[in-house]
């Protein structure tokens, strides 16, 4: 589309290459996707309006790039279905079908109380104890839950709900944890902050109209992701760290 006037494109079935090994295919996909990103990165509005003709009809560079994002989401979900059929559990929302919004709101609404119960009866000293030097203490998990809710989940869900094509960078939780010792401070203070921020997240999601649930944003970690997928990730994140609290508690003899 950038080099020719209204070029026509073959159906996808004409360019498939069955029978190749997965590893080389993944390498080739990563390389080709990088080329695509570099080709799109410098384009201005005029170039993004250039047209071609796909089997489904006329497309612009911008609309075809959107199809690429939707295609990623479609096949991430397909991968989830295949993994599920093989008994393999996907990690977080990388390849997970989204939950219905009502289920998301109900699940994350339980989050603060479940965290409180998971840590109930532990002393302040026990909450700051690491099973091994590289592990997180329960206090550090609590600090992480507060930070992700306040600095990632709520603002990013707000972006997805209110802006077209929101973008946000990847977050390195381990690097953040190394910046300072998050065993310092009070568990209850962090928990109350988490509870307050989670209430705001729930209030936001409760107001999202059904037609906005499929709004696409771009995550440095997940790639193209819909609002409802990212909200499902909040549920997964709670489950992951509740399990971490239980395992840490067992390891320290709590």
C-alpha cells in the first residue's frame, strides 16, 4: 500500500505454509513482526490513509494495521483453547479467554478480603520474613498488590475505557522490588490503600458499557489487548499472589 496505488492482496489461504516446525516459525514471526513495526513506526496521517484491496474489500494502512491487532487477539484465544484441551494452563492473560464483566467484578471484589484472610494471624515480623533471600515476603506481596492496583490496573483500565488505542509500557515487578526494601512500612496501611484503590477499579468497570469491552489497547507485555482481557488479568493477578502468600506462609511456618 505504501509503494503502489491500491494494490490487491491474495487470500490468506494462498500464503499459508503448513508442515513447518514451531521453533523456526516463531523466529520467523518475531523477525517479520519487527519489520512491520519498523515500517509503521515513522508513518504520518497521509501514509496511514493509503489504500489497498483485500479479499474483504478496500482497506487503508491504518485499518489493515488494526486487523493485525485483532488477528493477534483472535489467535491468542485460539491458543488458549488448544492449551486447555491439552490440559495446559496458560500464564495470566497471555492466551486466556476473557471472563464476563459481572464475573470479573465479583471476583476482584473479593480480592481485598481474601488477602486479609490469607495473612490473618501473622505477626508483623513474620509478614516481613522471606523464605529465601530472592523470594518476596508477605509484606512485599502486599506492597506489590497496592502498587499494581494504584499505578497500573486502575489507570490503564481507565485509558482503555476512555481512549482509542491506549498504549502502556511493560512493568518489571522484580526491578521495582529491587529499588527499595518493601518489607518496610505497615501491612495494614498497604492493605487499606489496596482496598480503596480496588473499590475505584470496581466502580470504573461497573460503568463500562458492553460495546467498550472490546476496545483495544497496546501493552508492552501482552501486545494488543482488549479492555475485557486486561480486566480478566486483574482476576488472574489476585489468584497468583494469593497463592504466593499461601506458599510463603507455609514456607516460614506461619
